[in-house]
C-alpha cells in the first residue's frame, strides 16, 4: 500500500489546474509514477529484510516468503504480533483482517486513479482556466470511465479511513511485541507517514515480549505484590519493597496497581471493589 500512498502524493503535482492556480510547474504522469516506484523500492527492501529476519527469529520459516510479497507481508506482520488484546477482547487474526482490508482499498484506489491517469496523461481535458474549480473533461472520454472514477473516488475516500483504523491496530500489535517501550510513538508516525518499514528494520533483532507481562514488570506487579523493576531477573526472585516508603509513594503504588488491574484483570478488580462496598456485619 505504500506505493499507492506515495503515488497519490506525487500525482497531485500532475494536475494541470495546479499550474494555473499556483503557478506550479506541472509534472508528467510518468514522472510521478517513476519517483513513486523508486521510493517504494527502498521501502520494499527495508521491509522485506526486516520481516524475513523477524520471521526466522520467531521460528516461522514457512512464512518467510510472505516478507517479499507486498500484500502477504501484512499478514506476516499480524502473525509475528500474535494474539493481541484490545479493550478486553483478544484478536487472533489481525493480520488477515488487515490484509483483506488492504486488498479492497487497493482495488478502490485503482478504480479512482487509473481513470485520472488516463485522462490527464492523454490530455483529454480542456485548457484549464483560473477559478474554474476543476478540469473540464472532453466528450471523447467514455462515460463508463468517468463514472468509474466518480464511484471509485467516493469508495476510496470511505475505505481509506477504515484502512487507517485497521492498520493502527496492526501497528500497535506488532510494535507492542517488539518495541513495547515506544510502540505509541512508532504507531502514530507509521499511521501518518509510510515509514513503518524503517521502524521494523530497526527492531528486527529485538526479542518478542508479552506486553501484559512487560507492563506488570514496569509497574512492579507480580501476583498482586509490588516488586521492583528488574532486568533479566524473574519477579519471584526479587525482594519486595519495604513498607518504609513515604505515604505519597505508597498512594502512587496503590493507584498504579488499581489501574493495571482495571485494564488487564477487570473482573477480578470489579469483584474486589464490590467486596469493599459491602457493609460489614457485626455479631
């Protein structure tokens, strides 16, 4: 999908109306296509190397070939991320969902941009006039091609938001697994710009981690006990914090434990709260 995102950006420089309105030198359609292909080649190499390395390290040798196929690489990203939990629901096939969404969006993109490419590259429009608000297409253009562009443009505009929504979850899933500390930043940048391949390349040798256990280690939670942050040690082998900490630190620790329990263990926390609210019975 990165190729089509790049082409949509550079193809906007090919609009003849842009040269009239802003005095901009209009690009040829072939130039926009060549520049997009060159940039995508760089992205493709980085992404293929990254995903193939990650698949080998994860023991998914049968899926290594997916790293070199553009659409199949999306499925591989979901498989590397594994089962992902969002809002108390576990998604087991986020990669498959993202791949199907990507295929549908690509078809809608082609329906929208192929007619535009044909009309602009072939010169099937009247000389643009400043303030006209759009290109005037000549009558020699087939009506079905013009209708295909109109329908494709509307459908692509709608599906692009669905695509963004699905891929945000996919990026969260894989960056949680391989770079839990900075998955939010990586996800935001990857959703705005087609640079996820470079992030994947940077973390390709990182070991996969369980995000829930990672958060428990960071906050110091292990089976309801408050334990210090450790590196390379199991939580059970680390002594607990002393209760000689100040009241502010104890309140912060209790608040952090309640927040983690509400996110990852909502049922147990709900039961704890209900038990606290029950009136005490005295004999």
